[in-house]
């Protein structure tokens, strides 16, 4: 049974893109020797090693969290590499990170309209792309989408006892 679609709709398909450990990834691009090592980016003052604003996946495995101070991170992970955010006129100079974020936005903007929420967050309007995809290959029914979702492990949910799982997919 075909899916009924309204002729016009004000509904939008918006994706929120939050780039995880973005500041660390920017530093790893600048300093490739940091790749694969536990690392974090610290900002502002030197009190207790500065405040962590981004933590690499490798450091997270050692128990390092963004809310920690640099000294606490070193205690949890002695091999961690701490990178200081540059300072200009007594304030954090985020220009390197802003520029890197702009690069990402310019790439994402090729897929839809973008609105930057912060240095490492973007709202991406995918409405036109979604409408185009649905026009090219409309789903046969909502049930077929449900069945495909249930078969998929992409959602990261265990199968559970069936009905509860199916409800959680919706």
C-alpha cells in the first residue's frame, strides 16, 4: 500500500551536527604525531593544568573526561598529551578552530542549507535532499521501513522482546 503524502508541507528535515572532540581533531591535523595518542585540548588558565575542552577517544579510554583539569587528566592517564589553546591579549584565540569549523560548514553546505550554531556545531537543512530521495525511490509502506529498521543493527539497539523494540524504533 503506497504511503500517503500531503501535496505541500511546511515540515523540514533538520540535522544537528555536533563534531565530537573537534578541537582535538584540529590539533591532530596540525600535529599528526598526536594521532592515536591520548590527548586533550586545554583552555584558559594554568591552574591545575588548565580546563579540558576536548578529549580524544584514546584519552577517554583511560578515564579522562572533558570536565577534568589538566593535572587530573595526567593522573588518570600519565601519557596524555595536553595541547594549550593559543592565547591572544589574555584571551583564548579560537581562530584556528573557527577556520577549521568553516571548512566543515563549506563541505556540509553542499548537501543543504547550513546554520552554524557554534565552532563545532551546525544545523543542516536536508529537506530538499530528503524530498528528492523520496521522489526518486518512495517507500512502499511504513511497515517496510519498520521491518528494515528492525533488521538493521545501525540503530545500536538490542532486539529485546519484539514489541517493545519495535515501539522504541518509532
